[in-house]
């Protein structure tokens, strides 16, 4: 894989696994998926920008230049805390443990390693946030609308999701109660509906299922986000009913 990517820069999933197969390694069944995951976890390869619906891969060192390896566990934990809270705080210690795959004991120890973290106990839950360090990214304008992927961090990154999802709507976002989230439409970080895409003949159609009253302003926002998504995929946005939200 390294040799093939060094030669071509980026490769699609079939082309990359094809290069492996040509060197005598069988990628049939789930073996190819496990190879990709194994090398991704070891920072050898990463996802590159998709082309249409096709996954593409690149070398980690070329896609993320200037990265550094931290071998000391406590130094790594402290760096994780700083980076995670810079973009996701305030959050609970449970959230921190959930996202990093840590035990609660490890998470609490990690917090103690960082000087610029402030802890506040609210209703028996410990909330943490950074008091200095990297500036938070600028807040979007009020009324900001987003089309989120099925497993976006806004919901999956936190143990408690009530701030973004009304518990009464949980079954609408996860209709089968099997842990498979539908793509969400959010306004100001709150889920107000779901959306789906249909890719065909070089185009992508976006259809929205809103849970609240929909205004012309919201329709225009959806249209802009749909256009951005189509551009990201390198496809044209399909015209017609599927590219605009339906009535609630």
C-alpha cells in the first residue's frame, strides 16, 4: 500500500486493494477492510477526499505533514485533554472517557495532568473546560443550519445528548433502536429533522424530512448546504423535488 500510494499520491479503495492483491495478498471477504483499518490505526494511511461515492486513501505522512508521535502515556493523555477540550468543552469527565476509550479513573487522572482545566460540579456531574490555550473557533451566526452525517460528533461525541436532541425525537433519529443514526439536520446545534441523499449519473439529490415548521429561509439554507455537499462530492446537485425539503 505504501509503495502504491507513494507512486500515485491517492488511490480509490478498489485500486489500493488491487495493488495489494497483485503482490500476492488475498483481500477477499473482510480481509481488505481489516487491512485498511489496521494500517489506518497505525497512522500509515488516512482517508483522502472522496470522489463521488468512492472512498480514497493517501499516506498519513503526506496528508498530515508535521505530525508528531508521543510515546509517553501521561504526556499523550495531557495532550489529548488539551486538544479535545479546545474544540468540545465544556463537557463532562464521562464524555472525555467515552471519546478517548478511557476508564473514568484514567479520565480523571488525565484531567489532573493539565493545569489550565477548570472543573465544576453541577447536579453531581463533573464538568470540565479549559481556562486558556487555543482559541475556540468562531461561533456561527444565529440560526445556522447544518446537514450532519449519520455518526457526527455533535451527537456521538457526548454521553448525554439532551442539549442537541429532544429525548422525544430520539426514535426518529434512530428509528430501529439499533444504534444506526440517520443523517441529522440541525439548527443552532439542535436536531430538527433528518435528510438523505440519492446519487445517480453524476448527480446527488438531497431530500429533507423536517420535524418543525419549515420557512422559506430554512429552504434556502438547506439549498446552500446541499450545494456545498454536492461540491464536496464532486457532483452536480440534482434539480427537482428531491433537492428541496418536503413539508413537515
